[in-house]
C-alpha cells in the first residue's frame, strides 16, 4: 500500500485519526506515518559494557592489591621486621 487511495480502500485510517482530519481535507491524500518500534540494542550493549568494565576494574584492583601485599612482605622480611615460615608436618610419626 504505497498510495493514499490504497490506504483508504483498505480502511487503514483509524477512527481517532479520522476525527482529527480538518473538514474539507481530501481523505484520499492522507498518509499515516507510524513511529518505528523501539530498538533495545543500545541499552543492552551499554549494560554489557558497564558490567564488563566493572569486572575488569575489580580484577585489576585485586591484582594490584596482591602485588602490593607481596612487595610489603618481601620488604619487611628483608629488613628483618617480619618473618614468614611454612611448617609442614610429616604424615608419618618418627621416633614413637
């Protein structure tokens, strides 16, 4: 339906719009334009980008905290202020 006459013959002029047409208007030349449906692609992509960015920031922050903590332990143990030892007990008893 490309011509206004086709719209009129098919009855595609809604009643509420038909009442808004000024008197004396040739109804055969009336073209109804509908708004395009809303696209949700933009908001969905934005939400995914924000989520991925937040995860990336948290991973970088965790890595930086780990490096800083490791450097602090290395500096303190080198200066003698802190010692860190892992004691592993053997699974077999000796000398009993």
